[in-house]
C-alpha cells in the first residue's frame, strides 16, 4: 500500500481540537440517549474491548498505518483506562465510544487514530466473540465437573438396585449407577456441543470494518493471532453481521439446561420418595413448617431451563429477518447469551455439588425395586429364552400380573405356573425350572442378568463408567488446550504492546 493511503501515519497533530473529535454526540444527546446506550451492559465486554483495541493498535503500528509513538501513547492510555475500570468511563453510546473518548482525553486528537480501518460493527462483533469464548470454556468446565460427580457417585452405586421408570411408572429394576451414568453420558454430549460452539465462535471479525472492508493495508490474521482467534471471518459483510455463533452457543446452553432440568426433576421425585437425601447445603427449609427439608436447589436448577430457553427464543426472534448488514437490533442480541451462560453455569455447578453430596437410601430403593411387578419383562425374557415366542411369553406374564394385582404376594412362580397351564395347556416348568423363575423375580438378579453392552449389570456399568472417564479426560485435555491457546495469545498481545509502551 502506498504512503498516501496510509496518510494517518503522521506525527501527532495538534491542530485538531477536541470539539471536532466528539461531534458525533450531536446524534445522541436527546431523550433517546439512555435507550440508545449499551454502556452499562457493556461492562461485560470492557476487558474484551481493551484487548481488541490493543491488538488493533499494535497491528496498525506494525503495518505502518499509525506511527509507533502514537501507538505507544494510545496503548499507555488504554492501560490507564484499564486500571481505572469500566465504571470510570464517562457517558457514551457504548463502551467502544467511551473508551475511544477516554483515549482522546488522555492522548489528544491523535487518540482518534485508534479507530482507523475499523468500525464499531466489526469491533463489537470481535468483543462479543472474545468474551463469549471465556464464558463458553467456563460453561464447558462446569459440565466436566458435573460429569465427574455423576461418574463418582455412579461408581459407588453399581450394585444399588432401584426401580427404573418409563411414564413415571415402575418399569424394570436397574441401579443407581446405571441411572447416574446415563446422565453423565448426556452431559458429555452437552460438553461436546459447548466446545463446538466455542470453535465456531473462535474467529475474528476485526478488519471487516462497517461491512465493506477498508482501503488500509491491514493484517487481519495478525489481529486474530494477537487475540488468540483460530481464524479470521473471511467475508467482511459476514464478519460484521454474523450472530449465528450466539444462537449456537445459546442453543448449546439451553440444551444443557434442559438436561439439567431432567436430572433435577428426578432428584426432586426421588427425594419425595425418600430414595435420596440431599445434603443440608443443597436444601432449604420452610418459614412455617419446621420439619421441612426441601430440594429447592434442584427446583431452581429445573427452572433455569426456562431462563435459557427464554434467552434462546429472545435471541432468535431478535435475529430473525434482520437485513444485511449491521442493524442496531444486534445490540440487544448478545445480552441474551450472556444471561443464559450465567444462569446455566450456576445451575450446572449447583447440580454437580448436589449430586456429589447426596445420600442414596439403598435399603429403601431395593425394597421398592420390584414395585409394580418391575421384574415382569425379565420373566418374559426367561420364557422366550426357553423357546416360547416372546409375544406368547408376554401374554402369560401379563395375565399373571393381572391375576396377582389384588394379592399381597404379588406375582410368584406358582401364579405364573397357573397361568401357563391355562394359556399353554402345560406347566411353566416344562420350559424353565422354578429356581430360575425365582431368580428372575428378584430385582438384583434381574439386574445382573441384563448384561448386554450398556445394560445395568454391574460389570457393564463399571465398563461404561471407565469409557466415560476416558472421554472425560479427553474433553478435559480439549478444554485445557483451548485455555492454553488463549493464555498464549494474551502473552503475545502483552509482548506486542510492550514493543510500543
Ligand atoms: N453498541 C453497539 C452494539 O452493541 C456497537 C455497534 C454500534 N454500531 C453502529 N453502527 N451504531 O451493537
């Protein structure tokens, strides 16, 4: 690029007065001032904006677009603004404008060179992505902690028999370990979605300018590198406009909140039945009923699905049908995601703590594991294994269940035999011996017999827990690698800045 086009590369210019610099105030001083301003909420991206400013200024100087001296003065001013904090910024339409004004206050008119070759449109998009990366890593980290506590509790309870439910009706005996490991698997997918959302968030829009690029000879890759972004958002119009990364991140958060809500609901129900006792730390009491110990933390966790889904709906509705490229509606888009991430991270870590500290009442769970003839399927399986068509076996067991409905003993080998005589015209014991029927009626034996891969038999659950731990370790490495790349970039940016200050 020729020197003319880089004409901002002048020595400090004392001829321009501050009045000229702040002329845009003319558009936002009226009754709409507060409505227009995002300054308060922008505290969330204050640090991000400073990093983005620093990286941009370093790049401008490296490219010879601004002089090294001016870059040094601006960078020193940014340090001072950083130390003073977001609350020290004076009024402005947003954090970008307020920081720029603060730079100009400190440096003089040359401070205005900071905004060369960019727009607030690419700037804000970069700040949101920069900040959201950290939030998404925190969210992913809480899912790891939750998986850890689910798997630890699961490993303790591979032999703790309980009734499993479908339609909230007792269905087949399983174990607490099998149940908890099922949630560890679901949360594992939540982690993967959050990391995916991170990877698509991790691209730099800076240099897209308003949407239409810039005549300055900028180096977008260098800025991306200084800010730790994995790549540049290629198309300048896309760079300034795209918010699908917000939708993806918020969806991943809402899905995780939905997972949490199911877990929370189960625990509330289990607490009601006395199957689980929450630690006092995760319980609440009643202001009037002195005996009450309520699972409020899980109820609130369950409710966070409402918050997260609400934010997702709000966000998608805000984005729907927006014309290309930047529209001010976008100012109200990212706060949805930030609110969602705050709520979900809190709920997720509460759920992890509640699971880690809860006590399962193994005795009561075992007593009630065959409620509602939950071993019925096991009996039908046994008959089918002996050669009876499964449908016929199902019929025999269903009739036995009906017959036993009003007896205290429930379904016994004798009841089953009686039904077999009626339906098959021969004794049940032509097919199976009595001992295996007795064993199939026992919840613990029933669980042990279901040793297909992924089934509840203790050795299967133990194997699946160890596979889940491997995935957890890999995800942990993935998270650490991303954190390290960000830390490296922070260091790179520091060094870049140190070259001028
Ligand atoms: N505060 C604005 C936002 O969050 C920054 C971008 C303003 N751009 C503009 N053309 N008015 O979206």
